[in-house]
C-alpha cells in the first residue's frame, strides 16, 4: 500500500501556549516539542496521537498560507498530511489522473520529501504528501 | 493514556462518487463501505488510512451542521475525531477545566459513545470524542 497513515493534521493557531491549555492541559495529550520552522515561517508544536501527530502551527510572518488562513478563519484544521512510500511516484500518478498539484516536484528537506495537492482536487482539503527519506 | 488515536477525520463532500475519484481512484486508498447514517442525516464513505479513517460525509438533508459547512465553505475537513478510553470521564475532566462542550453527556449509538467539544475551545477545530463500548 502506497499510503501508510495519517502523518499529521495541522491546526492553525495564533498562540501556541494558549492552544496548549486545551490540547495538552485539558485533553491530556503529550507535547513532544515546540520547534521553530523558519522554512515554513512558523513555530510548530508536535503532539503525538497514536501513530499520527497533531501539529499546532503558529505563523511567525505574514504572507504565508497559514497566516492567511488564520486571518480569514481564526483557526481550524489547515491541512491533512498522508505518509506515502514514494512521493515522486504518487505525484506522477496523480498528475496522470488529472489531479491539480501545488508542487509538481517534492520539496526536499532534512531527510524528507513533501508535496501539496491542490484543495480544488481534494474536496476543499489541502493534502500534503510526506515521505521519510532519511 | 486516555486518548488512543485519531479515529477519523471527517470531510464534507457534496457528492460521494465524485469525491471517490480523488480519494480512491487517484490516490489509491481503499473504500471500505458507503453507509447511510440517518441519525446524522448523511451518507458516509469510510476510507481506512493506517489506524485511522477518512470519512467522506455527504448531507442527505438540509439543516445539519455538515450541510451548513458545505454550503458556506464548499467542502473541507469538518471535524477531527479522537478515540478515548472513556468519554464520560474525558467530558467531566474537560468541563472541570472550563472547556466548552457541545454534548455534556455522550450520544450513545450501536456500541459506541460520542460527544463533541465546541470549536471555540479547540482553536476552531470541531473535536469529536469517540469510545467503543460494544
């Protein structure tokens, strides 16, 4: 099977500490770490849930997709990330089936490859494909 | 640990067959079944991904939350469902911490209990708690 699991669900938040009062303190989930992700112009809190993670994403600059989403909607689920065996093959297959892609070639970063599918082709869901290459 | 996994991510769709051309036919996920859920005034396609599922939810009547969401946003991720050991205990704990609940007592249905947390308390995410009781 090419698609292994839900890698993460990304949630746009305006304040990570405030968000943690719900996800960690009230719900009792474990906070793995909070990380600056300058490549995404965001800070991200990683919260494991079973084999997946919730990622609380706080934009650190204006002008990113998450910053715009947050401004327009005030928060909520921003994207759904699926872990696949091979991002390049998956993208080629999707393209051959007429699926609209945001990234036709994967973004490569520290032992992983990522690519986004356009929400117009996925029922309004921004879908990220993720492959561990390290 | 009280929270076991992401049970499902629900995606609002206006047409299940059309949605399946992406999730099943292009992405290659397996369709487990499509089920009428009259209690939710919806038809639901269940699509396993690892230990979780994607649920494509098509409203069959006006006036439900999903129908409104679909009308306003045209689709997208509607709610995030977490499987917990004990919904009643989780709700009591959340309430004691000032979290706003949609259901203060769980909805019981065919071997399972469900309750929704208000998105105002969860960064704009509609969170469902789910317990298998069968």
